[in-house]
C-alpha cells in the first residue's frame, strides 16, 4: 500500500494540501516533466519545468524557491525517482524507477530525530544541509532524497555555491572550502 506523502510535503513547504494536490495533478498529467498551476498559496498563476520556474508574485524570491522545491520534489515522486536532480528527468520512462526515499523518524526538521541538533544547517538553491560533528557527517537533502557524507576532519561552518561552467555546492570548513563531490557518501545510520 502506497503512503500518501502529499500532506507532509505541503506542511514542509508551508502551503495547503489543496495547492500541493493541484501541483501533483498537473505533474501527473505530464509524467512529472512540467506543471502549470493557479493557486493563491503558489503566488497565483505559474509554471514549472526542470530549470524553469515562474510564479505570479515575481518579486517574492522566497515563494519562488519554495514553489521550485515543491514542484521538483513532487515531480521526482511522480517519476518514481529517488532524487529531484536534473538526471532524474532524463530517465527513460521504460526503465523501472529507482528505490524510493526511506522515511526516517522526523527530527527537529528534516533529519532523523536521534541526530539531535546540527552544529550548522541551512539552505541554498533548494538544497538543505545539516552538519553533525559528533557523527562526522553532513546530511544533504535535495528533492525527495537525503544523502549522508563523511566529513572526516572537516568541521563544516557554512555553504557556498561555486559558479562557473557548472554550479557546484561547496562547504566551508576550518581546512578551507570542500566540494560535495570530494566527500564520500555513506549510509545514514541511526542509533
């Protein structure tokens, strides 16, 4: 039996379930590739596709980022992907979907409850992170996926986005900036 995650997604994005359902219906109609919507919680009329977001309240950047994250997360679920990254939208529809996200007990926010409070946390371009020095790990949430990275000797204090030909997420530590792709991914373990 499938669990209905739309109400919890709506709660996390601070919108009504009705608004989230409208996005879900629009995404289901296009196989998760794009959505057009018209709901007050979403800034009125708008549209979303990977890499494109338009909301009626053009100057409201916080709303824009919220709607972008909401649409990407619901699109990943509709497409049966374990991530809302760009590669999730390139998956051949004939290929079986990847395993879905593992639901963990809720903590103060989106991380497992027994992780406690992070030493550093934040959000950058729809990606959330939380650093737990006692566990020597950095949790990164992108869409419907949470990855755990081994921080080794790095003590993470913040995040920066390196610009250039491609955009790379990097974290600030006492040893200097470290790109996410330089850290080893490991399973999330709870006590």
